[in-house]
C-alpha cells in the first residue's frame, strides 16, 4: 500500500494525500491579488488539498500568509473546519534568525492569532528553524503549553534532524515534520529523517516536491508531453511512494487553478515497483551536489 492510500490524520483531522503550499501567493515582488488567490485556494480545497501551509514571513508584516488566510475565511467561513492549517513562525526572515525561546514562540503565535482574528484556528504551529541557542526540549515544551492552552492544535517541526525529532517527540507528541523532499533534494530518504518519522508515526510534509522547478530537461513544459502522460504528475506521486512506508504529504504550491488541479491529480497516480526502482536508479546515477540554500540559510538546515 502506498503511504497515501489511506487517509492521513494530523491533530486528529483527516487530510488529503496532497496538500497546498501558500508561499507563492504572498511573495512581495509577485503577490497574487487576494480575489485571484481565493480562487486558487478554493480550487485546492475542493480537489482535496485541505492541508494548507503558510507562514508569518511569507510576505511582509502587513501582508503575509496570515492576512490572506483571514481574507479567505472571511469570504468562505464555511470552509474553516475543512482546512487543516499549519503555520511557521518564530523566525526573523530579514536576519535569518530563529527565536525558539518560550517568549519568542508565544509572541509569534499571538501575532498569528491577532491577524486571523478568529477566522481560523491554527491546527499546527512550527518554529521555522531550530534555534541553536535554545534546547529543542525548551522550544517544544513552550509549544506544548500553547496546545494545552488551546492556542494551537499541535506541534510541528521544520528542517530538523532525526535526532532532533526524537528529542522533541519525547517532550510532546509531534504532529508533523516539514522538510524539503524531491528527486532534486532526496537527503531525508537517507539521513534518518524519513525512517524516524515512519517509526514514530509522524506525517512528513514535503515542500518543494518538484525540485523548485529544477526537475526539467528536454521537457521544458507540460505541453511537451501528451495530455494523458502520467509524467505530468510523476514527481509529486513518487514522493508519496518513496518513503518506505512513511506518510508523506507533498505540498506543491501554485498561483494558477489549472496547475493546482494538475498537482492534486497526482493523488490518483500509483507507480509500480518497477517505476519506483527505475526512479531510484535514476537518483543514484544522477547525484545532486552543492548547498540547498547557501550562507546563513544553510547553517539552519537539518538541525
């Protein structure tokens, strides 16, 4: 059985096999007008992508994921209970500085709640990166306290190592672990993260499932393939089946309803064992080298 053949549960709520990443909708240099963004978000939800992933730093202080999410649920309050919302924060994107202190975490969650203003609950909150100045046990205990107080539904982790997952989970049950995972960035398949999540029954939220656009070659656009060719959805589907039994929910993002429809259609693709073996051999034959982010960003990965 593939990892997504059965419904995935996060904080006790069912989520679809494909989620939706909100980052691209509010990037400052190419933000999508809110009415257009609502159409894309509605398409994602209606096609089963009900796990939404946003952030306090996807955009500006005045216009980020949280502002768009509030706008959406002001327009569609009936959808609030259908969406499982994961928010990242406790991170200063301008200085690349995480703040995993209890005070910093509480302030970040309070800011997210202020913006949402009751339009939607936060189902999962993640510190965007591990704060090297604060033991992960301290950060997770602070998040656990917010769960107990009803501010958030569950504790998420982002860009963490297998050892950190174990330490965190020993303090409070981890609802999900967000990592970059694709053919272009398969590190988590071999560094213990996927295996640890499988062992502890923690769903993996896979961002960048199509390699942030790098997974191209002679085929430059989907138009280069016949409309019925399963390779339109192969990269997204394969990430769900490469985890050796782990539950993996890819969260491709898009600003176009048609592309969202294409992404969510990957839920219907089932790769054969031969397909998976061919893909594994391809990954071995074409190793990727170099840093994922570089500079200060790189130092905060896999912590």
